[in-house]
């Protein structure tokens, strides 16, 4: 079996399908090395932004490269757009709840 490519503390990115990876630009830190499964090394990774942890195999990881200012600003724009979408969805939920409450009276 090949030696591990990553060690605890390494910064990595997930290489998953886009519909699975809700934060494609997120950086993770290797928090724990897990035993191999089917001859593939496993790791516990922690997202730098919010601390979300997950288990992944070595094939799903890539070394994180330092981001340029343009990449960081693009990520910030994507996060801002997501916040706006979330706020609009929350407002729609409040309006629908209020209407259904008024209809029930």
C-alpha cells in the first residue's frame, strides 16, 4: 500500500461532485488520519470556515493552494449571493406562514 499523501494539519480541498460538495471553494484541515478502507487511506477533515467535520478518503482530497485576491473576492461574492438567497427564502416563508395564519382565522 502506498504511503499517505497528507498529514494532520495539512490544508486540503474536497474533490467531490458539485451536487455533493455544498462549498466547493471551502478549505479543510486534516484533523485525523483514519485506517485504510479497501486499501484507500481515510481522513477526518474539518472545514476552516465553520468547523464542520467529515470523513473522506484520500482520493477525494487535493492540496489547497493559496488563493489569489481575485479568487477570494469571487468566493466572498458567492457567499454574499447565498446570504441574499437565504434571506429572501426566509422572508417568503414568513409571508406564507402569515397568510396561512390569517386564512385560518
